[in-house]
C-alpha cells in the first residue's frame, strides 16, 4: 500500500542577492523530505513544491498564493529575510496556513500562523554581548548592513553596553550588497577599537572581513570581530586567512558534538560531498521539516490547528540538540552557543548554555542589571561570568 | 473661524509615500470612496512635492532608518504611519517624525477612516495647543514687566505688594485692557496713568 502524500511548499530564493544561503536551506529541506519519505516512522510522504521568488520581496506573496491555491499546501517551509516573511504572514493568516520559518531574526513578532524555528534575539545577540562585556571590552565599533537586522541588533547592543557603563564607538552602515568597505576598515585601523561588531550580510560581510584582515596585518593589529550570523559556508567564501578568529553566536555549528549531529553531518556530506559545509540556516530548515513531520504524525492530520497543538512542547532531539516549540509565542526553545572560527571553515565552540533557552522574541525578560559593569579603568576585563560553562 | 470637523474628510488631500503596489491600490480605492484626492511620492526622494496636503500616509518600512531623506522633509501635515516592523529601533525612528496616527500592515479596507479622523483631530489639537502655549509664553515674558509695574506703584503710592497688584488688575479690567499692557504704561509714566479714555 502506498502511503498518503502531503503537499509541502518550499519557498527559497535560489536566485537573487541571498541565493547562496537560500540554496543551502533548500538542499536541507529536500534532504529532510527524502528522509521522512524513506522512513518507516512516518505513515505519509511529503511532496515538495518548490518556488523561487528570486529574492524579490513582492514575489513571495504570489509564490505562496500559488502554493495555497494550486497545490493546496497547508504548510510552507521557507523565507530567509524578515521582509519576505512579512509578505507571507498576511496570506497564511488569512487562509489559516502555517509558515515554518528557519532563519534567525530580530524578534518583535509573533504570528499564530508562523512557527519560528530560527533563533530569537535572546538566543543570539544577548549572549554575544554578555561575552563581549565579560571577556573582551566594553567599547565596540559597529559595522553593519543598512537594514532591520543591523538596526535592531545594534539597538540591543547599545542598550546593554551603555547600561553596563560601556560605549558604542561608532556605527557605520553599508547598503545591502555594497562591497566598498575601505572607508570603514580605514576608520577601524585608525581608531583601534577593542572590538568590532559585524552585522554586515552577504558579499558586504565577506569583503569587509577580507579587507579588515589585510589591513590589520599591515598595521600589526589584532582586533576581535563579533558576529551573530557568520556560518561555515560563509567562512569558505571569505577565505582561509581572513575567516579565522571571528567570535560568533549561533544555535548551531557543524562542529557540535553528539551522535545526532555527527550522523546528520555524515548524511549531509554523503549527499552533497565531503567539501560541502552545513550552516545554521540549513540545519534549521532540516529541523523545520522534521518538527512538521513529527507534529503531523502526532496530530494524525495536516490540519493547521491540530498540527500547531501537536508541535507545542513536543521535544525533538535534533542535530543542534533538543528543540521544541513554545506555544506561548510559537518560537523555539534552542541552545545558544558561542564559538571562534578556525582553519578549515569550522567553528570551535567555547561556550554553550546549560539547557535550551526559552525564546523571548520581545526581549521582555532581558535584565540589564545582570550585565557586568566593566572596570572603566581598563579597556578589557577578564572577570568570569558565572553563567559561562566552558565546553572546550 | 469655525473649526474643521475631523470627521469631514471629503475634499481633503492626501500624500502617499509608499512602495508596495498592493497597499497603494488598496488605499487609493479607499481614499476614492471617502472623496479625498491623492498624490504620490517616492520614499527615496529627498524633497516632497510642493503642493500642500492635509495628511501624509507614510510606509515606515519603505525608508531605511539611517537615511536622512525623511528627516530633510519639511512636514507640516499630520502623518499616518504604516507599520510592519515593530522593532524598537524602527519605532524610535518613527517617533521622531511624530506620527498623528498609524495603521498596522497588512492593510485592510477598514481602519483608514479612523486613522484619518484621529490624524485630523490630532493636527487640530496640535494647532490649538501651539497657540495656547504661545499665549502662555507671552505672559511669562511679560511677567517681568508686571513685577516692575507693581514695584513702581509700591514706591510711587506707598502701597503693599498685594494692594498694588489688585489696583493694576482692577484698573486693567475697568479700562478693558490686559494687566500686561497696563503695566507697560505704568512703567512708561512712572505711576498709575491718568486715563480718560478706554484703550484696547
């Protein structure tokens, strides 16, 4: 007997400005679909329907409209940017469908028709800033792309840092896709800030990392760079020398120990080649499909309300560790991690939270008083926060 | 002059600074139904059209936060903000433009009329409050003169401070002038002027 098939919408911009990341995400989604379809654990199969909005914000609405009307999908996995998600939300809300969103984002949103599988800001920027204040510096130079992720990350950074008596030295922005980074790099070399917070994305970020590395070498400087978004495939794009030493906050790194992740990475490499790398967004897309498959199995139905109920609080031991949906805000419990990029386009994890952290998309639980007030006399403090647990 | 009613929207003129074609079409249809005329401007342009408008509908998400264009606009009309992103960084930017009211995206046919009424009412109140504040500031500025006039009367007519002020107030009332105006005259003549005709 053949299993019943369930249409599944996959919306990723395989072309356009962030095609590289979107292709990684689509590859992971299709890998998860294949695993579900071959598995005896599920009494259904997914039939993926791929749509490519080409990175054009307005095209996301048409793609999802088409998936819902023509393919009768109830569940869509996709979107990478917040602008695209905001296009899709009205249509999934109006038609009572569910969007499974893999990418981390800046928070301040909570739709009943979205399951936010990517990290919330309390998982990413908050632990990174805490580490910076505890271990690196209380003054920081910000370089970012001129869009909502940077604006909001920098706001959170500014709020925490100034609350702790520190200071944002400068905030320099580039338009999305702009690779003319020299003026920012020159200013950094001139001012020698104790830390740089990089929220540039895509080609802007790669060009910046390369130029900053070259200029720092010439000047004999070593300035720590912090990021909430760099991932393994991007380290490869930056190149072997300039990609080393970046302190990155993420819920997933390819180097996570543990049987689930080792097996996942092995399956990925078998499918895509040993020289291919996983990324946080790719892994998160895989988790989206798996959370959906498990919720459908648990609900015994694809009905959105039933699936949403079945997904709530249902723990899945994913490659990134235990993940489950918090029904209070439809975001996921995830384990924040900090790592340093090393040779071979990999990250060496040096801290992780002791348990998955409750998602806090509105940062309503952010306690500014809990941050170190660094010793103003010296630029760097080496006090150890009690929340730190060294894993390496 | 009678105050314009905020509920009377017919014949008023709106400027839409928006990008999304579907949102523009939806609002345009709704403005038509309300009998309002509409002009449009690109979010990226550094100057707004010179034509005066009664209200501006501004899609907050269409303008980068760190750009100068919106800040360089000379805005005298109330702003209705269209809000998609609710991050504090975006809302802080919006607060600096002092929106009179707002609509949350996705837009629907309902809501625009309320947003317009609130915006027109808010604009009217702002005009009235500005006039009120100006009157109060005038009075603060002339306080120095009133105090000087009271001192003048204390010296010239050997009055207590309270009696001197009462005399100024009553005289001002009798001649239907303001305390401030009478104080100017007291200082000019060095005592209570001998008035035979009404001023003011």
